[in-house]
C-alpha cells in the first residue's frame, strides 16, 4: 500500500534504480497564499472522493488539458496523466483549494505523482495538476472513469 494514501501503489515495480523519495529529496514546490485551482482528470472528479480526501466537494467547472493523456494504470482504478502531444484530457477545474488542501492532495497522490502547473482550457488558466512521475507506470490505454464509478465504494474503503 502507498503509505501516503493507503491505496495499492502500482508504481513500486516501475521505480527506476536510484529513485529518491520526492517528499524528502526534492525542494518543496511553493504554494502561493490564497485559493488555488486544481485540474482534476481522475478520481478527484468524483465529489465523493474529494469529500473523503479534503473534507468537501469544491466548486468546479468543466475544463480540458491539451498535450496530456489520462492513461489507465494496470491494476489501479485511477489514471496517470502522461505527456502526449496530440492528446486532450477532459476534466474539472476545482476552485478555491487552500494551501492545507494542496498538501493533503500531495499526500493523497502519493510517490507516483508529482505536482506541476499547467495551462488549462478554456482560457489558458494556470492550475495545479498531478502527473505521472514515471510515465511507464501507465498502460497507454485510455482510462475509463466508469470502472472507478462502478467500484467507488471499494475505492473509498466503505
């Protein structure tokens, strides 16, 4: 299990030799004071998951991210976002995410993902997103959100 998020960590077989724990070995990504925007493309698109993780379902609007692909992860119910020049990933722009919630999301996403800023459309809006730290963890097949939806109670541990 991933110690940060208590779910199976499919990344373990994909970690390259010499991999370092980003929570210890990399400088912290600064979070500006005030509410943030987060692009959700996987499990965080489900209000039940947001409520379980950060304690509330934030306000959202439909958005998409160009040049990134939400790929299935073998053995997991959630996707990994990997670069793919011609791809467009649909998702939600979560609004008003606080500093403490960003830190909670860092832990939830676990060691397999890293937080980065991207430009989300429409409007080239800057938002945080968690992308695959090791793109090989993704299968290359499109992620199907209905699979997670059908097993949401299992995913949430209820």
